[in-house]
């Protein structure tokens, strides 16, 4: 259980102003937060394997080298090219 003194100490260390009429509500809220954290910490861990809960396997295919188009054929309709590469207009100003 969190006490009013602990709340005031935390407020001083945090350099926060806590009005006297807010201390009771803040003490209650902090107690509930700590109680919830304790509930989570005490939750039973069944040790289940969550890495592959849907029993999926790798569906990716192996990489294969396949023939490509000739560079000259690809660039034949390019407006501008240089050293086998497309030249594009610079739009940065």
C-alpha cells in the first residue's frame, strides 16, 4: 500500500506540486497501479511456445538466377542514358 508520505516524497523528488486535496486520490490511484503491476508479475507462466502458434512454415522460394533482358534492349526507348543507366531529370531545387 502506498502512503501519503511516499506520494509527497515522490512529488518532491520529481519537483511536482501536489495540492493537499489531490493527495488522497493520487495515493489511491498509485496503489491501484502497483496492485495491477503485482497481478501481472504474479501471473502464471505456462511455458508455452509462442514462436509458432499457428504452425506456419517458411513459404518463401529459393533464389534462382534467371536470364534477364539485354541492357541495350532495355535502354533503347530511354530518352537519355549514360553508361548503361537511365538518366532522369533532377527535380530537387
